[in-house]
C-alpha cells in the first residue's frame, strides 16, 4: 500500500471522530422530559399509559365523532365532564403548552401541526 | 407435415371461436340468473331499486337544515347584513387579506344579478337592483363540492349541513371549481400572518379562542355554525339578526317547523336552483 503510514492513522482518526458522539452518549437517553401535570386533577380521560402513547389517536377519534357523527356527548371521568375537544377539553387542564406538550414533543423530535390552527391555552402570538 | 398443420389450424380456429364466444354466452347466463339470486341472498341489492327512485325526488326523511333570508327585512334595516357578516367572521376567525382576489368569504353581500343570475332580466325594479343580498353556502341537498372532494374533507352531515374537516383538506380546490355559488375560499396566505404593512389578517384582539383558525393551503366555507348548534346556540348570523326575523332557520323536512311555516306562507326563491344542487337557503324578495 502506498502512503500506508498516512492513510491508516488517518482512517483511525476518522473512525474515532465519527464514533465519538455515539460512544460518548452510550447508555444515556438525555434529559428525560417531565411534562407538568395539572394541579388538583388526578385522573385523565384515559389511563396515563394510554395517553402517553396514543393521545393523538384519541384526539383524532374525538374529532371524527364530533364532526362526522355530530356526537358531542361529554366524557365523564371521576365525576368531571370534559368536552371532546382539544381546545375546549384537554387544554382546560393542561394549561401550559410549553411545559406540557412541548416537553415530550421536543424530546422525541415530533412537530405536530395542531398549533397551526388551534390556539394554545396561553395564546399571545 | 401437411396433415399436422391442417389439424393445428382447425384446433386453433375452434379454440378462438370458443374463447371469444364463451364469455358472451356466460354473461348472458349470469345476467339472466343473478338478480333473482342476489335478491334472495343479499338484502342490500334488494333495496337498490328504491335508492334509484330516490334520486328523482328527494325523500323527506331525516333532518335537513335550511334558512330563509327575508330580503325585505335586510332592505329595511341598513347595516343589518354587515352586522351578520361581522358576527360570523368574528366567530370563525375569518381572515381579511385586504385583497378581493384572496378574499375569504363565509357570508357576504352581493348584488341581485350576482345572487340570482338566472332570475335577472333587464326590467327588474330599480328597488331590487339597488339592494344587496346576503349570500352564503347553500348547504345543498345535492352538493357538488362533496361529490368532487377527493379526501372526503367536505361532507354532508346527517342533518343536512355541508361541512368541512379542515384537517383532511389538501387544498386541491376541486370544490371551489364545483361550487356554483362561489361559497368556498382558499387560503393563499397564512391567515395568522401579517401583510406588508404589518397589519394582522385576523385582528388579534378579537381572536375567538373557542374556534381554530385555518392554515395556508386550506379551503374554508360557512359551516352552518356546526360548533354553535352542537352547543345549543343559534348560528352567529341568525343571532346577529335576532329580533328582526331576517333569518329563519330550521328543519326543512319537519312540516311543523317555523321555517316550513314561513316557506308555506311566502313566495321564496333559491339561488341557481336550475343547477340541480337543491339549495337549502331560500330568499323572500
């Protein structure tokens, strides 16, 4: 091999540089998101685990029920009635988009387009 | 060798005839037998003839929301039409792009000839000509916009409202081409944005936080205040004209409803009824 004494160390440095971020963060998931839970309310409309994984499915289902079927029957949990609505339901308890929604969405690098049309609870724009 | 070729041609010819003829014969047989079979086994097929006859004459079943706009009231009350428009636009965060080409129209005023092009002639009274007519989506019983929508974003609700799921709108604007009333508008720009002079398209002070805005690339239209009806309120325009009897709304299929009484006792016209869309908005002129 020509110039082996340059190429091989060069390759080693290249691989080390490329692998550095992976090796450095090995076994570290970064700061875990801590969405702020609403005060004074213990129970959401569905179990926490379901909401964590599938709140977007629920919100989509609500939208179809309300809009397509005209079924606006409120959801009752622990004696409290909730509108089947993002703006008129969810956000009544989860009052801070930054401390609740964005916390996980930023962590998982998803950018839902809810807020292109819907108003976050503390809308100042 | 000769013999073999001759035999081959015979067989080939026969199979061609059989191949061409068999499907025709088969179809004939199937056609003759299927209706009886289908009727016996599948109740949906049995109901089909009824469905066909429905198209000839709309069956008076279910709720069909409609409106009567009493033009005499609006002609007598200058500014009432604008009040209705403002109420609607505030309720639904309708942007004002300040440019008639980009205008978003849910409910608006237009001249007689634009509102009723098929009923206009050159000898209509000056009084009528000078009036502005309040026009909006006609919530047709046979809505062309619903037929053309490729994503079912626009659909006909059970109570006859023609409404949209803005989430599903891909902005193809087929519905705008299909609607004979120009009742649909496209957001060419972001409704939450500002123009060159820094003016907001929707006034921030009057945002209705109970109703979303739209985003760029979405079509919008009057939704018969589906969200207000759902909460037991009257449509915003009806509320704005409350006390004047300018707009009466209700179930067109209920013979005892207020709107049917108004329709029964007045001569009313519809916009472009000849297009066959069966509009649900009626006008007393």
